[in-house]
C-alpha cells in the first residue's frame, strides 16, 4: 500500500461513518502520528510505500473508528495548547474550550509578570497545569485528581513536556481532606483553576456515542439534583484557602453561567467575569477573592 492507496482506502472505509472533513482530519493524524510523515506528503509523495506493520496498525485504527472510538485514544495522543499529551481511557480528551481558559490564565499572569502558585482541581491528563507550567516560568503549579490512573497519565505528561508539577491524590468533595491539600500546596495559593465534571446525567441523551462510550464518566457527569456541586465545594475551598486578592478560574456548563456567578458572589468573590468560548457559549469564569 502506498500513500495514494491509503487515501483511497480510508475514504472508502469511513465514508458511511464520517463526513469528508473528519476523514481528512483522521488521515492527516495517521500520516503524522503513525507514519511519522508530514500531512503534505499525502499530496507530494503519493507513491511512497507504507511498511506492512504500519498497514496493520492503520487497519486496526480504521476498524475502531468505525466503532466511533475517538482518534486521540486510538493513537494515544492529543494536542493541547500546542503541546503533546498522552491520553488513554482514564482521562478526558482535552478540549479546545479548555485551551481558551488556559490562554486566559497564562495571559493574565504573564501580563502581571509576577510569581504565583496555582492549583488545578480535577486535572485529568494534566493539560491545564502542564501548559501553565510551560508558559509561565515562575509559576509553582499543583494539580489534584481523585483518580490515581489519571494522575499517572498527568505525571507522564509533566515529564514528557519537561515541567515540574506537584500532583496530589485527593477528593475535593471531602472537606476533611482540605487542610491536607492546602498543606501539599505549601499553604500558599494565589490562584485556583478547575474544569470539574459538569454535564448533568440528563444531558447524556444529547451526547455523541463516541464521548459517552469511551470517555471516563467520573470526569464528565454530575447529578441533576446538584449540578453545581463541584463549583460550590471548590468555591468554599477557595473561600477558605485562597489568598485575599487571589484568582479563581472555572470552566462551566454553558447553561449555568448566571447561577455560577451568583454562587461566587454569595461566597464573597468579586470582579466576576463570565466569558464565552469560540462557539459563543458561556464557558468560563474568573473571580477574585475579596
Ligand atoms: C472534566 S474532567 C477535566 C480534566 C482536565 N482538567 C481537562 O480539562 O481536560 C474532570 C476531572 O475531575 C476529576 N474528579 C472527579 N471527581 C473528583 C473529585 N471528587 N475530586 C477530585 N477530582 C475529581 C476526574 O477524575 C477528572 O479527571
């Protein structure tokens, strides 16, 4: 099989499952990550032969794509804020909305040009703390998750991206653990960020099968009875342990922008700013502890 045959093969196999742009995206990822070539080689070197071991790998990926498994899990890698992250079924695939939140944090702190310490709550792949540590050289970065398996992935990502992040295994919903978490952070927190589970159980029916069947439910869902559970607990944690004047950043469920702002106000936070993501949905909040 050469690159031209590969292009034909992937188009034929996936046409009834995905649209043209998605298939183009998959073939570019396979060319770069499995074949180690540039995506333009598809056009400039169509005669290039593919090694047989790689053909088997491609066949395996295409079989799994037909089952709507996310390509990032199939190749074990996702890009976030221009950095490579290992991903597997124990972590959420980092999303572009979260890149926007990280961009907000990095720009804010780099503009102030100050040293700061920050804790990421519910770190998953570690995409948030690793990107901050890479881009804010004087930041002291902490990250927490309830899932040990997620923390293993996050630790790997900190090492492969050559940054120092202090990881903490804990449950943010358990107030009895808060003092210990704070101690792990050296009793000094200038900022807290979190993209906690925020999809209500009732929203499952609106979700694509590829997310629902493959990504970890622990990372995604919260009960309909208390959709702001994580936001309330994290805000209370921040109320107690964040420095006065310290910053709190949240990624949020687009349906709960106003409620989350009110919650922050009631817990004594000010300078509250709600921002939309690139799809024009209320997606992130910044607030300052008064
Ligand atoms: C929406 S994912 C976010 C992952 C990553 N920060 C990102 O933006 O891609 C939420 C994360 O919170 C973690 N989590 C769920 N419940 C938790 C709890 N009670 N305490 C700490 N972390 C929790 C999950 O394991 C998951 O990694």
